C-alpha cells in the first residue's frame, strides 16, 4: 500500500479552526491527522477539502467527462454533481451510460443523477424519452446519486402521474430530488417543496431565494458562463451557511480553463464572508446533501483534498483525489483518454427560402412578439415591436438590433420555426449551434436568411457543433458526441471556442458576454418568459405556444 505524508496549515471546516498539521495518506484514505508545532512545518500553504460543483451539466463544457476532469482539477475541483439530461435528450439511456463510463476512465469523482425531464416538455422535438420506469431503473444504480432537476414544475403543481412516479421512486430509494423552479413563489413554491424537492439553483433574486430557504430548501448559488446569480444571492450565505452550495450549471471550455468553484470562493472572501461558511458551501454541504463518497479532511475519509497558496486567491498548488496527485502548479496530471462517439442527427441541408418569414396581412403598422435576451440571465423578456417588412417578408432589422432567430429540427426534416430576438447585437452574418437546451435542435440567429442558412448548414455538415459566418469567413467547431461535445483535447477545444467567440464579437458585432451560451438557452421553454422551440414561439409563463393569429 502506497503511503505518504504532507504537512501545512490544515483548515478544519468541522471544528472551525486552522492549525499546523501532518496528514498521512495510506492508499486512498487519510489514516492520521497530527497537529504539529509551527517549527515542524515544511510548507506555509493551506490544506483544504476539495471543491465540489454541486450542479453542472458536463455537456455544456463541450467536453466529454474525462476531458472536463482534466481541466477542473487544476482549480482544486475534486467532484461534481452532474445532471446528464443534455445527452439523455439526444441519445436516451445510451447517452447516460456513455457519460458514466467515460467518467470512470479518470481519477475524478463524477456523481451523476437520473434525468427527470426527458424531454423537458412536450412542446418540442427531442431525440429520446425517459419515462418513470427508465428513471427508476437508473435510480436503482449505486452510481446514480439523485433525481436530477425537476424542471417540469407545472407537472409537480398539477400532480402529473409520470412526474410524481419519478419523485416517488427517488424517495423510495432514499435519493434526493433536485429542483428547478425559476421565479416560483408563495403557495406554489411551498407546494413544489412539499413534494419532496430539496434544492433549487434557478433563483435570480434574493427575495425568491430567501423565501425558499425559509421553507427549508437548499439554495445553490449559480455562476456559469451565461447565468450569473452570485451577486444577487451571496449575502444569504452569511445567514444560511448550512443550506447553501455553489455551482456553475453550464460552463464553457474557455471559462473552465480560467477557473471553477475556486473563483466563487475568491469572490465570497472579498465580500468578507467567513472562511468556514465559504468552504461549507464549496466543499461540505454538497458532500453531505448528496451522500457523496468525497473526503472532507477527516481520519478515515477518502484522501480528496487540495493545497492552496493562501486563503485569498484559493490558487491550487496540488490536488489529490483518492490519494493520487492529479494536478500540480497549474498543470493537470490526468492524461487524455481516447473515446468513441455516439450521435442522433438526421436532418438534411437547408435553403435560404426555408427561413423566410411571410408577412400575411395588409393592415399596418402592427406589432410582433420579440424575445429580449438578457446578458447573464437565462430568463428573457417579451417585447412588442413593429417589424421591418420587405417584399412581403418580415426580416431582421440590425439597425434596431431586432434579429431573426430560428430553430431547426435536427432529428428529422421539418418546417423551420422562426421568431425575432433583441440584444444579440449582430451587425452582419449569423451564428448557429446544436447546443440548444434541452432538446438540442439547431438554433441560429442572424441578420439575413442567407447567412442563417450558411451557419445552419455548417452545423449539419458536422452533425453537430457551433458555427459563425460573415461575408469574409466561416468558422465551425464540430461536436461529434451527440452534437454536444468534442472527444478531443480539452485545452485545444478551449482555444477553438475562444477563436469562434472572438469572431462573433469582433467581426459580427455581438454584444453579449457569452453569445453562444445565451443562444443555447433561447430554446429552453421551462425558463420564462418567451422562448422558441422547433414547433414555435412559446410563452413560459402560461406554458403554451404564443397565439400569433392576432398579428397575422
């Protein structure tokens, strides 16, 4: 059995003290922790439990799990609580199995859940269906830790039979149920929580989070590449340290290269929040809530811990998982693994005429509903705008930043869904993506039908990916694994993503901080207020399609 010693200033979150200590690791476990005199310290670094991302969709990093792990360990992350519903919506049970098995190829602690909403709604075309029987089959597995976010909150409120069967199965098997209830307040929130749903990562106001905390719910503070709720919620950690956790939810590869949960610890420390409360949210609470096999720096625990330079930058010097050194001085020691691919992509190339939006009445002026994207948020607003009309077609109006948005069914050839959106800021060209939560059809936005068509066809050629087109050039990042992920080196994919993101901002004029991430959520019907599925414009408040007959 391999054994080693390491010493430093141990941060004991349980006893809320910091003291010089020597840790002995034997095999995969911590065998002893010995307090030592300052004079015996060989390092002035601090030893902490490893960080845990308490809610993340690995697929949104565009990396397979093994590559995600390579990048995350550099920042002191040792584990994730991961909902594989993105790939499940494309490839079903086979997709969930792919994520679990690929995750096992590296020394990292992925903790997958059983996707509860595949498809997320019946108002879109997905690639698969997981019914309550499938969900129970997954929940019976030891390597499935929880029921993933119950996005169908209307189904909970109306006691939908399939929804309640999934929740009941999780309770019967003593596994927690994750929530997803953006903006749900009052009696409806209480009813949702009373169904046995224990967390929510979708709160975007302090008032909403506080109301749910007072009802006993655990609130996960989310700071991802698109949705950023840290500033609104972080002060609540001062009062509710036992009920809060940190997550990224969706993290693009360029963001993951720069940092992970460590960044939230830095920002919380800058705000003067108590160190032990920060680490409780970043390390302890997720391990306890989800009953994870992740060590918390106690004798007999798995040797999952990190060494950081100081308690301000939280810069990881070393990361250990099960006693194995997996990252050191900013370099990952996890090797890339070869991986196969699986996919579900059946549509054929489109023509510009497929994206035309006919003007059907002669009376004018009239208004159309327009999606207003919000930087740093998944929610959207609903605007009423007088459209631009040329040759009896409603067209993009870049001067007013009103652009056409489309969703193309990736699973079969079908009519293209079209609407309009504000705040992308494109002045030329178009962008498209097969990462389009949660059914992952192709979503695109652009200044004219020709550009949109080119961008969409680039994605179809690659059987999934991201694309950007201007009058001078085209860029495409292929994502052959379910049209969501690459199976190539994570750092190379980060560079490729950075290049296409730069093109969209510098050449096409995009004003959003993360245009592709924001685009990917414009088809997510379970987030209010106005979204677009492959079947049409959708009202997320009334949970039905928008009636356009009054406008046409």
